[in-house]
C-alpha cells in the first residue's frame, strides 16, 4: 500500500462504519423504500383483481394504476398468486404488497393499509330449491357451509363459532359453486360481487342460486408489510384520495352496481 492510497482507504472505512451505525439504529437508507422497490401480489378474484386473456385487470388493479400515475411512477408488475401464498408473502417479506384484503380487527396490527378501495358485501348463497329461512350465520349452525380458505369469509365463519365439522374450505370461488351445485354443501359464503362475477365467468345460470342472507360488509384495502415506512404509506393514500372521481368511473367499466361495491 502506498501512502497516497491511505486517505482513500481511511475514508472508505469511515463510510462503512457510519453505514453500519445507521443500520444498527434501525434507520432505512434514503430512497430504499419506493413504489418501484415493492413486490405486488394479488389473487385471481374478480372483479377486484383477476386475469383476463393473460392480462391482469380489475377494480383494485386499475385503482392502483391510477395511484402509480398520480405519483409519477411507471406501471409495476403484479403477480397473480393463490391467496394463501400472497398472504404469507406480505406477512413475512418486507417490501411485499397484497390486494385486495378485508381490513378486520384481527388483521389490523399485522399490516399497514391503503384504502378503502371499495366496500364488499358478504352473503350466504344457497341453491334455488333451498327453502329454509336464514337471517344470520347463527341460523346456519347445523348446515354445511363452504368458504375460500383463509379468506375473510372463512375468518368470519370461524369467529361465529360455526362447528368445524360443518365447514368446508376450498382454494377458489369456482370450487365453491361446484360444491354447492353438486349438493356437497348447503350454503356458500362469499362476496356478492365475487359471486356475480364467477357465475358469469363459469357460465352458471343465476336462476340456479339465490342469496339467503347478508352477513357483513367489509372495507377492502391494499395491505403492505408492516415494516413499510409511514411516509410511503401516506404517499399511496394521498394518491388514492386524489383519484377518487376516476375510481368512481371504474364501477361502470366492471359492471359493478353501487349497491354491490361502494368506492370510498
């Protein structure tokens, strides 16, 4: 080592020590967290987010694209994955984002939130020949009910103390309708708009089923890993609020009635 190179080496060591000191205090490097640095996940759940002819689309997808545009951010890749995988990623991996997720008390502290994007109504649905009066989950305690596993409707069913022996969990809404139409369960629990979309997509007749009870209404959000800086969350939230009128127009694009989804 020459004497002339010693000052350069000394400066490099000092920078490294300072960087480690910053990390030790738990502070993030400047610009480490940006919309472009995040990994975006969504499940295939129309009309909020789904694949159509190989393209990702939906009410929440288009809302997010409006937010990116408002922030001056280029469109980012959205990964369509099973709900269980997306939920695991956003729960465990910093920099992960998942949508669309119902914001429940049980989930409140697990994530950071942007929204609400819309409000969804969860309903119990039966075959057309079902003639029993049901007004709540309590009235259905002796009936077999199917839900999408780990979905908010699954959590609602468990929270209602519905007997586990009478709960069937599947991975897709298509499977819910298959189980109901084949008389493998008495009822299914899902969002009203989700039901309408899957009936249309899978070419069922709406006359084969009917809604027997409205169970709840939940605000639906975009969930971020809990370590996401508040400043970045506020940036997204501000962009969401600034695009409200444009998002309202998306309802007609996806043939969503105000009674089914209310943009916030």
